[in-house]
C-alpha cells in the first residue's frame, strides 16, 4: 500500500516481484491536493474519457497516466530517482494497474493512499 506522510508520499511499485520506494515531495502550500483533484476528476468521469490523462509530482519523481479502456481505468504509475549529475544516473520503475471505475476509484479519489499494492 502507498502511504502519505507529511514529508511526502511513499509509493511501493505494485508490480509483482518489483519493489521501488521513493519519497515524493509535495507542494508546500497545497500538499497532495492536486493529486486528490486528479483522482476526483477521474471519478467524476467514471463512465469514460478519451485520450490519456496525466499527473506529475512537483519534482517529477512520481507520474501517473490514466486511460479508460475496456470498462476499466488503467493506470501507469512511474517512480523516478534522479542521479546527482546531468547524465542518465538514477532509476525509473513503472507499473500498470487496472482498477474498477466504480467503488474502487471512489475510494482512491477519497484517499489516494488506497492505491492497490498489487
């Protein structure tokens, strides 16, 4: 499960066999309100939408892409850790989640820490 702390969001990757944890810095004035708003908009449009919707954290450590396909919401969650230099140092981990556009999406919209861990 993901956990929200005052210092950021710790989000383990939900893919089987992969565990990536990154502290994600939130906006100092609004916290993760924009992330909650992103999921609230997905919940409002639970019947479907065209194209890809995306959200990105303040420093780009966490990004989420959402598609509505085949009657479900498909999320791609990507964590990034940047290296200290300008090169390709660091790492990236991505996982795909399929969630129900009804009750499951409503729970996540209310509390993004409810994102499934598998």
